[in-house]
């Protein structure tokens, strides 16, 4: 038995149902308004040093319509990793301290 999760019915689900691999498709609606997305961002970013965090979270929440909490968590992790990479790229090997 297969379970396929998609935010909306897309070509993958239709194709799998067409060949009989998926018998039933259950869609769960996850309503996320801007305030709810901002609250998810607050949780995801609570340990991150962000200048003017309130304004940044409001702006990012306005860009993320249609994303699920897991999408927002992935977005914040990727942004944090990108910031770390950029910060490390600005330093020479001599600036990086080893434990």
C-alpha cells in the first residue's frame, strides 16, 4: 500500500492513480495565513542571530504563502547554512580556529 502526500493534486498523484499504484488520494488542507507562517518562522529562527528579527520575519512570512510548516523549516535551515557558508567564505584559512 502506498501513501502519497502532496499539497495539491499534481501530475504525480494523477499518474500513479492512473496506473493503479495508488488507490486513494487523501488531501489535507493546512490553512496558513501570514500570522501563522510568522509564528512558524519565530520558532524556526529563535536561536538564529538576525538583525531586526521582527521586520525580517514579517517580510519572509509575506513571501511564503502556500508553504507548509515543514517547507518553512527547510527554508530557514537552508538560509542559515547559506549564511554560515558566506561567512566562512569571507575568511582566510588562517582566520578559522580549530578546536
